[in-house]
C-alpha cells in the first residue's frame, strides 16, 4: 500500500509543498520519474489536529492541473452525474468505504473520533475536491475510485516534464 519515506523523499515532499510535510507515514504513489506524488498521512497531525485526508497529492503539476479542472467546472459535472447515476453512486460509495479501510489500516491504534466515517473529496455523496480524488485513485490504483480515475485520466501525462530538479 505505501512505502517508507526516505530522507530524500521527505526533502522532495517539502520542496513540492513549500513546507515540511506533516503526519506523513509513507509514499502511496510515485511519479514514473521516481518522485513522491501522493503521500499517506495519519488521521491526526502531530499536534493532534484531526486530518481526514489520508492520501495527499504532493506533485505540483498534478495539483495545478486539478485546480484547473475544478475551475473549468469538472466537479459540478461529476456531481450532476453522481446524483443521477445509481451505478456511479454505488461505486463512489465503495470508494469511500475503501478509503476509510485504508485509513484504519494506516492508523493502527490511533483513534480520531472527530473524523469517524469522514473520507475526502466529498465522498460518498458529493464531489468536493479533485485533488483528493486523484490522490486516492493514484494510491489505490485503477478501478477503486471511479471519479478519481476520471480525474487522473483528465490530468493526462502530467509527469512528462518534471516539476522540480532531481535534488531538492
């Protein structure tokens, strides 16, 4: 599911985010160039703040492209389809359940009741954040999150031009 974060990964993630990463427990997806692109995080930050975003998109190119898609109205179109397509709604609810199961597995003994039943990206009933949906799709692989998969497809080959130097 995830791989350990090396000191090089941590430095790259900090460069991608423009700040030190918080609550990261692993790299959940790597860009084809080998850089971290999605990290897995604990359900609470080191200061105890609840953090429901288990999969966090760190790749600047993918994040920028998600923002562009959001500005173009892709979330609204997806939300409309979600409201009218029972099969899509069922698959999206299954993605929500998968996300919660992944969080539980990553959290171990850490219990954060404030976010019990809360996933990310608006799941299971809304489309709220394409960044979170793409991160989940990249981390979980194709076929788990239908709207995340659609988002990743719309992103295209965002990794073809590396966003950061090889060394942070």
